[in-house]
């Protein structure tokens, strides 16, 4: 018989960029492994250099990087890490981006604008990524921008379990900050036992970023503790205006729950001074000490990411993690 037969074992290796090492360490602890050691630094002109200190040939590589500020620097490091793995003969490269940078630029609002979320997908494909894993994309259609499998994880189970345990005895309502996120609010409502829904009617200014006008509550919120849900908090303007509108409509209280704590200035001051009783987020992005405040509760996304990595590595089902809804 000609040829050669060899039975090979799959080898899971996890790599982390420098943007959010804390989350990566949590993930590998849950997986029972360690991060692959690497050298990473900038040259004098700010070019980024990455080299892995172990052989990665034939491995199933998972490259974790959160796209936090300075976002362009960390995206570039992420791309360079993927390219290094491809050139070192990794068998399969899965990009794990808990927060997908440029996700808000997912369509053209006006002429001569880019669709930067699509460009991001193309960049990672060109660099050598075979698969993407991300948490709570700003728009579901971003999954279609990448030419390959995309595992869209949802922080919903982590956030709803916490809200149910702490506020389940209250008369609740789930509120979407805009009409476009009603489907997500419906899932929240189902998880919280079918509580009523409401949404905020708003108009976003196309000529000025991070600015909305005309808040009006659609739905019955009087006397209820309103759980105001969103995918991210950037400058906090939208979510704080929504909380104020709910209180003006007679809500008994407001709890803000969001997946991605971007917390650009002046978000912390706005949230501190807002009528919200609590602001619940996950650690998809690092939160510096100077942006931590009394009302803020941070839940770990690491168990979700670790389980998704294990399912992908073992050829299992990521969809089964979310009752078939992912």
C-alpha cells in the first residue's frame, strides 16, 4: 500500500492581544489551558510587532482581542496576530472579538459613506481568519459580511439571570431604547416571564455622531421598574435620555443593562447623575479604574466565550447554548 497514514490529535491553542488580557486569562482558566506566550511591542514609529514563542503548526487557534480604545491600534494588532498564525501554518484560525469594532457603520445612511463593518470582515478574511466569534453584534446582518462561519453569541442569559435574581420580585417592564431593537427586547421579556414591552421613539442626527433627539415613550411603564436594554453604552447620551423619559412617564425605577461598556466621555458623569438605580454591563471591554462608579455592576462574559470556544473546537453546537436562537 502506497502513501503514509497518521492519526493526528487536534490541538487547541489560545492567543490574546494586549487590549484586554484580563478577559483572556479568565477564558483560558475556564478552558483549563494557558495563553500561548508571545512577544509584542511597537517600533519607534509605532508599527506593531508580534511573534509567538511556541510552534503553532497544525493547531486550532483562537485569537482573542477586544476592540477598545485606541480601537485602530488594537484592530491592527489583531490582524497582525492572525497573519502571523497563517504564516506559521496554524490549521484553523478563529478570531474571537467580544466587541466588533466599527459595527455601527453597518449601512449607508447618506451618499458617499463607507460600510466599515463590511471592511472589517474583509480585513480579517484577507489576514487569514477562517471563523469569527463575537458577542451581541450591533446588527445581525454583520454575520453575512464575513465569508465564513460566524458565531454570534448573546449576553442575554448572563444579564437576564442577574436581573431576574435581583429584581424578579418587582413589577417589571422591558424597554428598548429604539424601535430597531424590539426583537431583542422581546427575548428579554420572554426570559423574564413575559413582562410587558415598551420602546423609546427617537430620532438620530445624521450630521452629528452620538446624538439623538425627540424621546417619547411608546408603551405602558407607569408604576413599573423598567429594564432598559441596549447593546452598548458609548457616551451614554441615548440611554440616559431614555431613562429620564421613562421616569417622566411615571416609571417606579430604571435599571440599565447593556453588553458593551465603551464608556467614552462624558458617559460616566451622565450615568452617575442619571435616574437609573443600577447600570449592568459585561466585561467584553476593559473598564479602567477611573471609569468605575457606584451604580456600575460588571458581569463576566468569560464563561460564555469559553464555552463557545470549546463547542467550536469539539465540533459541537454553539446554537444549543441559546435554546436554538443563535
